[in-house]
C-alpha cells in the first residue's frame, strides 16, 4: 500500500545539493490501470498501481536492463525524466523531491510517503512546501506523461 501526499513548492530547500538523489526515467504502458516501467539509476522495475489519490495499492517487480529496453518503445506517452532528491524529515519520513526534466521542466513536486493514513492526514508540511496537490489527479505522473 502506498500512502503519500504531494505538494508543489514555494521554493527549494537550503543545501539541496547536499542530499542524495536518484536519476529516474519512467514510461507508462497503460494508465488505467497504471502499469509503468522505471529506470532508477541502474535498477529497473515494472510497477502496477491501483486507482486512488492518498492511498492505493502498488506492486514493484524487478526487471532486467534488457527487459526494460524491450518495453521502452511500447510506452503510450512521453518518457518522464527527473532527478529525485531524498530529504529526511525525521527518523521515519523522507521527502522525495522531484525536479522534472525535458518536456515537464520546470515542474517540481515533493512527495512524502507515510506508514498510515492517520499519519498522512496529521502531517504538517515544512514552510518551503506550497499547495497540497494530493487530491488532484493532474499531478499523478501517469497523467503528466500525457500532457505533452
């Protein structure tokens, strides 16, 4: 189960370059239901996501590089490319700050995943977060991939 909230940003956090990051590219084989392929650095995945905004089922299966490259020409939309910074909030929570590249630049989104819906609903975002877009399907990557 994936439980997450998404936010636009007012500004970037201080010392962003000091945090670890992943280089991600992902494409969608289907958007209803969501079936995605992803390269994260040198790891490859096939992901299924159910419908939902705050909480939804998510299953990740490993792929080989060859399987990923075989599926890549079959995506229905643009290939999303982004740099994902990992910013710890406390011992439990991490902000995943996505800086989108190519067609989706200059979009920047922050996501925080939670162990429970109660914790997600009680979350107070940092000052540098902007609008909460958790309940806006427009900010799902599967939807963003079709906006171009």
